[in-house]
């Protein structure tokens, strides 16, 4: 496009009419002198010209009247008199330059009166090139004239800066830059040495990206280089930059790529983690979002740490397609999960087109899904084992754990005593068996659970759990946080048992043989939902439970395990951008709100309000 | 047969004599006339119809002032620029080279890109810009805006290897060696400014042309190649002097083409003192 425009201008230049001979051709005085100066150097000839000669000389030059100038200003192959001619004149002595300056003042005044933009533009070129110290009031008059053509006024401004670098600041301050925005690059250029922050401050007037952005490049570049030399200016700039329009900040970032001399400045103004976030395609505003849940902020910290240590994983982070794991085994949440699937898919992978779902029953922590961008749609419990490689968009917290223990276990008796006391002290209605008993305080619950673990240590009991659930991990986390001698846990905590063999393997479900002594010191960890028979597994567990010997209590563990839409760390960028996480969180909170009471009974508390974290900060 | 003779076939005998007298008169009173007269009879790249137009102009222009005549001659040349036809070479050179005086390039940038580069009174910004090109750096935006020259560019290439650097022939790193080979103006050398060497690829939409007397207009250091040679132009070297004995001096292949964007440059450019 640019080349076509350029070429059309070139073609126009070919259509100049030939001169017509008018009968008599009066030679100008400057040409007479040239003819008489035969054999002399051109500079010597120039020194013979007086003010009138120079006025005629430049008037002819600006008007493209080359009849006499052509022979004076001989040009080399490939050049013309305008690209080359004044190079000769630029070498004149100071007295001659002064004459030329006065002559151009006179021509400027004349052309202003004639209101001839073409001649003025030609004059500006010569003034800039020859650095003629012309009357700055004349230039100021053109710049300020609201009736003048914008291009002419802009060129006058550039010319003023070129020949009067220290022109009055008040003149520039009085310009109406709100309406004459084409003067903003000149304003920035003028202030680039003495007050670059002030100059760049005018960028905020340009909310829309200007059509011709190239005119901003060097004014901004030299302003930034100047700012870089002063600590206080850098600090001022950091504050001011927040008000820059988006295009300006993007443009300045591009300048950082093109100009290594800005590296020092870039380092001074760089926000923490700006580069790495950019490489992951994460908007910087995410870091400044005070509503970002701590789970997501923690994931971001971990991801930044991983990328910092091993930049090669950026390839995984920026992988085009995200995996989405859909739980086809949760029948009662099918509608919600299906809706969530569409919302997640369209947010991270583009337009939804019914891709094959990837139903998975159990994703172990060493699964390859954690080594690529993956989103888990089933209620994802962010326990301690997962937190290094995954996160959640939280919509609830898991507060409780169901425990199967022998009715003669002393801790079961202690539990009953706690309940009895709680019933007396609490006006709340009695809740159902195996339901989370909120009448027992969190502190008492934790204390009881701690004692239970210690009792197992002391009696050589064992802690069992079911594979595919997180309670094996939750009890570990509880012990680490609450039990002093946590090393013993490894001896008593058994590997989770596969669901298909619990009835054959675990004492809690096996019919005891005659005379067999039943282990009273071991416990089984269950999901409160299963204990409450809310789930299919729960129905099975409870129907096979040897209820003659074993009881179930559901106790608050005090850990508040986040539950939400799960993701591998590599899936974080697209969930963070455009507030995607927030939309998905709202969707799930909305869908689950009608289940609030039932969820509460099984130890799941929905997040009530907008999860506004205390000022989240990245910790790497 | 030269294109001059082919064009003259259309002129009656007396016209031919009149033309020759006129060009003879011009060459006697003006250095420009001498340059044109030397070349017009051997020009053979300018198409015959263009040549005829040029001859008609010289023959029939009614002006009695040679000054006016020369201005008009130059305008006629503008109209016939870039008409010499494609290079007749086996393979289009991959790299072209143009030598431009530092001061000329500086003025070109200052005149034609004032908003981008032209507002520093001491030319510091333009000098920085050229210095960056010399360090191999050019911003994306300016590379897509700024042209090597306003109009056409005279260029050369490596005649031995179309993919090789065009100025590889130099035996010294002295600017005058390039000037002497390319037929640049000697006065510039006397002013002791630097010479910029640009190497670039020419984009497909620009076709390098064989140079003609119309492209050369009134300038020195041009002459059409020998009548039997039709592949490209040849530069006209400076007349040899003793101080040039270290130079590798001979006519180099030459063409002319529309200007290119700086983004086509092979960076860094070279600055020869």
C-alpha cells in the first residue's frame, strides 16, 4: 500500500509541464555572478552573493524554477537538485549562512502572507537541513494557526524544534493538544531532553491508536532514554505509565524489542514477572486482580517458578489444545458437568464442537495429564499431594472426614461423650447418624481426631482408605499440621485399597470367622458423602459394613480443603485470562446453590461470597 | 545499428543534419550538452519510440535559452525513466549493492522523514539511526516506512557470483575505491564525507532495469555499454590516478530500479570513511 502511494507520487513528479519560452529571458543576478565566477570554487561563488541574490536563489529553488540553478548545482548520477543541491550550500561560511537566514526569514513572511503551503513546506526543508536560525515567531505563528493545514503545522513544529531547540516552554504548553493531536509527537520531541516525563504525559490524550504510529517512535525512544538517566524520572514514569492508553504501552514494549539501548530503562521499569507472564500469554492485570483466589495465585507462583527453572516447558504451557477430563461416573451431577464442559471447552479451546470427552475414573498424581494442560471437571479436591502440580478454581471447601471405627474403641466412646455434651449445650436439633455434627466445635473435633491418630500409634492400629479418594492424603496433611510425632504415620497408614477388593481385604466389611478377634484399633477413612449414603459407593459401603462392630463418625478436620474445577498447572494461562476463572466459578456456584444444605451435611461448604483474598502476592 | 540510427530513420535527411548541428551546439556551450552528446549516439537500451521522442525534443524545442532547454530536457528524461528493459542475465542477482554518500542519505532522511527523524538540530537522531544500521539494527516500523532513496536507485552486483556480496571486489576499505568503481561524483570525495554501502535483495514487484541516457539525465559518469552488449549497464570508472594503484578498478555491472524499503536491506550496512 505504501509503495503504491509512493509510486503514484513519483508518477506525478514526471508530469511537470515543460517550460515555455516567453520571448525574453532575463538572467537573474545570482546567475550572472555564477557565469562571471567561471573557474572559481562554488563556495567562493556563494560568498559573492548578497541578500537579494539569496532571496532570488531560494525563491527559485522553492518554486522549482531551475532555469539558472541547474548549472550551478550540478548533481551526481541518481540524484536530483532537491536531494542533492543544498549539500553544496551547507558548506558556506557563517557570514553567508547569516545572509541565507535573513533571506529565508523574508521568504517565510512572504509565503505566510501568500498562504502558500507548498512553498512553506519547501522552505521548512531547507531551514532544517541548513540549520537556519530563522525567526521563530514566524514558525510559531504557523503552528498556532488553527486555519492552517495540519501537515504544514506539524512540519512547522518539527522545524521549530530543529532550529530552536530551547524555544519557550510556555509556547508549547499553550498549544491545544486536545484538539490538535497531530502536534503531540512534536510536543514529546520538544520535551525529550529537558522534561521527557512531561512530554510523554500527553500520550494519555490519545486513547485511540493513531493512524500513523511511526511518528511516535523516535520522540518516545529518546524520551525514554533520557528518563533512564534519572531515578526520580523513572519513578515518575512508572506512575504516569498506568494512565497510558493500551496501544502506547504495547508500542513501548515493541520498542524494547527493537532498541537494545532501552534495556537499562526496561529493567528499571519492568514489573515483576512481566516477561515470564508475557511468554505464557498471561495478561499482567491478572497479578493486580485482588479478587483472584489464593488457590489460583498459588498455582501461578508455582508455574512461574517452574518456567523460570526450565524455560523449555513454555512449549507445553503454550500448547494449542487443552485436555478436559469429564467424570461420567457422577450421575447426579451430569447436567451440571455437561454445562461446565461446554463453558470450559469454549473458553480454553475455542468454539465448542462436541469433541470426544475423556472420561476418567481416577487420575493418579503421576498421570501424564499433569504434564500437559488439563482441566478436571469433577469436583477436584486440592489436597497436599496435588498442590505441587495442580490447582482449583474453588467453589467449595471440604471440611470433614468420615471415619469407620470399632464401637469399643476408646475414641469412639470419647466421641459419644463429646456429642452428649454438645447436645446439652446446643439448641440445634439432633442431626442424623453419620452426618457432620456441627454442634461439636471445630477445635474439639480436631482435638479428638488428633487423639484418635495418637491412639492408633500407641495401639499398633492401622489407618485404611479407599483408592481414588483424597482422604489418605488429607489424614497425612492433618497429621503434619497437628500431630507432633508425625514420623510414625508411615508405619500405620496403609496404602489405599482398591474399591473392588475392600470387602475381601478390609476387616470393616468382612464377616468375621467364628472366634476371630476383631481389630478394634484400626480405622477406615471414607468420604462423608459415601458415609451418608449419598453416593452409589456409599450405598455399597454401608450395606456391607459390619455394623454390629463398627460405627461411623464424621468429624471436621479443620483443614478446609479447596474443592473446585481442577487444572494441571500448565492449563492455568487460559483460565486466568479474560476472567475465565471467574465466569466458571460463578457458573458452578450458581448451579450448586440449590444443593447447599445437602452438601453441608456431607462436609462440603459452598463459597458464600465473592472470594476476595487478602492482597495476594506472588511468592516464588 | 544503434537506437539513435534506428530512430533517425523516421527523420528526413535535413532533420538529421539539423539535429546533429543542434547537439553539437549544445555540447559546445554546456558541460551537460557534452555529456549527452557523448552518449546519445550509442544508446541502445532505450526503446526506439522513447528515443524518437527524446530526439524530437532536442530537435524541435523552440527555446533559445540553453538553460531553459536543459531544464526541459531533464523533465523529458524523467518521463522516460526506468525504460531500459529487464536485465538480460542468466539469473537475477540475489544481492544488489548501492553506494550512497553519507550526507546525501542524511539529507534524504531529514527531508522525507521529518516527523520520524528530522527534528534534532544537530542531526543526532539521524546519525544514531545510520549508526544503528551500521550495527545491524533497524526497527520494524521504520523499516516498513523508510526508503533507501526517494526515487530510483543505481545499483551493482557481484558479476562472478550472483549470491555474493556486491562490493567484494574491493582491495581496500577506502570509500574512494567504491566511488571510483561506481562512478560517483568526485567532488564528494573531496569533501571527505563517508560513503554508505547498502546491500539488499530486490522484492519481486520491483524489476531492475538496464540504465539509459534518460535515467542518467545530465549527470557525469554514465555511458551506454558497447553496442553489442545488451545484458546490463557498466559503471564508468574514474580516470586512473597514481593514488588509486591499490584499488581494484574496472567497470562493474550496473542497473537502476525503483527504490526499496529499508526492511529489504541486508544488515549491517557498511560505512566507509
